[in-house]
């Protein structure tokens, strides 16, 4: 019985290894990132960039997601991105910030200058 469970786990990890991306930067909560997403409009495909602060990260091997928060026209917008998705072309880290929390959900209640994070120099 245990043999089949162990064999199934190794099979799943082998499959996930084929689809995972190796060239991803080390994304941490508090980073300001720029993500290039492949958008299909009719017959054309183009890359649309989204920039924002990473407020949470959920690690689950191939299903690893990050939540990006940005303010558009005075309205806060959050979007969850699957970082191993084939639709995501590029992820670049623009700025690193010093944070003391694993999730930055408190930024939802703040506006203006209160949303600024201290920059971390490496």
C-alpha cells in the first residue's frame, strides 16, 4: 500500500518538474515586480505588463501563486498570478522592500503615502 503512494508522489513530482520554470527570480513578499503576461486578442498575441507590490505568496510547487496589488485611478486592484503559467513571459524585480510580515494585507486599509514600504538595499 505504501509503495503505491510513494510511487504516485514521485510520478507527480516528475510531471511537475517538466512544466516548472527554472529562470524565475527569487520573489519575496514586499517586492515591487513587473510581470509580462501574454494576452490574446483575436488572432494577435501581445505582452501586457502589470506592475505592483507582492502582498502575498502561496508556495505549492507548480501551483505557486503571488498576489500583486497596485492602485489604478484611485482604486486598489489585486490580482493573483500563477508564476509557472505558460502565459507569464517575464517577471522582473524592480525594487525590494523591508517587511516584517508574511502577508501584507494591511496595505488594503491604507492609502497615499502610508502604503510606502522601506527599500531594502542588497
